[in-house]
C-alpha cells in the first residue's frame, strides 16, 4: 500500500474518476464482445465434373457436382440467409488476361442457421457454354482446368430476441480441377470476400467503441 496515508481530496477525485472511466471502458468492451458478429465461413468441400474424368473419355455428361459447406462459427448468434445466388465461371487465360466464361447460375433457398451449426448443400448443376475441348486440352497438357464460384446473399444475425440489420455477403474463389474431374485440393476451399473483414458489416462501430474505451482508460 505505497500511497496509504497520502490520500488527499485530489487523489480521491482522481480515483473516482478513474474507476468511472474504467467501468465505462469495460462496459463498452463487454458490449462489443457480446454484440460482435462474424460472417459465416463458406467453403467448397467437393467438386466432381464427369466430363473431365479421363477414364470416361466423354464430355456427354455436362453437369457439375458441387458440395458447399456453410459454417456459422458464432457461439451465440443465429444467421438468417436470404436466397443464395451462385454463379460459376470457366477461367480461360487469353494472352495473360484471365477471362471468366459464365457456365452456370443457380439459387439455393434462404434458411435459418443456429449458432455453431454447419450446413451442407450438395447439388448437381446443369451447365451451358463450357469450352469442354479447351478444358480437356488444358488437363491433357498436365495443368488444371480452372473454374470460379461466386456466391451472393443477404444475411442478418439473430442476437437473443432481436435481429441485426441486413448486410450483403459477397464471396468467391477459384478452384482447379484435375484429370479425374475432381477438385485438386482434397481439403475444403474457402470462399473469400474481396473486402477486408474490418471494413464490412457492423465492425466500424465496434472498432470505434474499442478505440474510445481505450482512450478513456489511458
Ligand atoms: C471416373 O470414371 C471411372 C469410370 O466410370 C470411375 O470408375 C471413377 O470412379 C471416376 N472417377 C471419379 C473421381 O469419380
Ligand atoms: C476416347 O474417345 C475417342 C473418340 O470418342 C477415341 O478416339 C479415343 O481412342 C478414346 N480414348 C481412350 C483412351 O479411350
Ligand atoms: C497465362 O498464360 C501464360 C502463358 O501460358 C502464362 O505465362 C501466365 O502465367 C498465365 N497467367 C496466369 C494468371 O495464369
Ligand atoms: C447468369 O447470370 C448472369 C448474371 O446475372 C447473366 O448475365 C446470365 O445471362 C445468366 N445466365 C443464365 C443462363 O441464366
Ligand atoms: C439474387 O437473385 C435474385 C434474382 O435475380 C435477385 O432478385 C436478388 O436481389 C439477388 N440477391 C442478391 C443478394 O444479389
């Protein structure tokens, strides 16, 4: 107790003021922690394209099998998904510029996902306009055929009894397909947003709160 006996009116006021700002800071930190939301993690778990399976040696079956995983990692927040719009492209490399050829659109119905829940959506998609001969040639040349999947939807979070405002979720990824028509990487391929996480959703408010409470504490 180095300061015992030295307490004057001044330090008492300082202490009171200090504990007030400390309480305020901790309260806003706590609020930020409990209101903070993270976007779901979406990933492609599996792809199969029979037309690119060299054993079949035929591009007659032009469908694509896509297995999508949606993972709500929030410990205590549910997620409402609006209709999920998904589009696929075949990526060609023309004189060093990557050009995406649209090959499929599909939608998945919106749904509610509870906290810490995972969902799978496995679909056989019809395609149109895939340059199959070019893709087969790329693979025969020992490379991967490159495709891209993009997903757009609107989500809102459920926190206890209320719902946050809606915000758009726009994610996508390239994936390579090998000579048996499977996704090259066995592990899941995550769909990423082009926007850094900090700048999306409600986080600017949260960041401001934390900065404010830190300033108050110092
Ligand atoms: C490719 O086709 C062959 C012949 O139908 C089949 O046995 C094999 O399982 C297919 N490959 C994959 C990865 O499904
Ligand atoms: C693949 O099919 C083509 C024509 O459909 C045929 O000429 C070729 O021999 C076949 N290749 C194999 C490995 O079966
Ligand atoms: C596109 O193809 C050229 C020539 O094959 C290659 O040098 C270049 O790295 C490719 N670009 C991409 C982004 O794959
Ligand atoms: C797929 O969606 C894109 C973008 O909305 C559109 O330009 C294209 O015509 C659609 N294709 C089909 C077959 O619906
Ligand atoms: C999904 O597509 C439908 C129909 O084209 C459109 O009305 C809706 O706004 C799209 N959703 C998003 C999030 O872009």
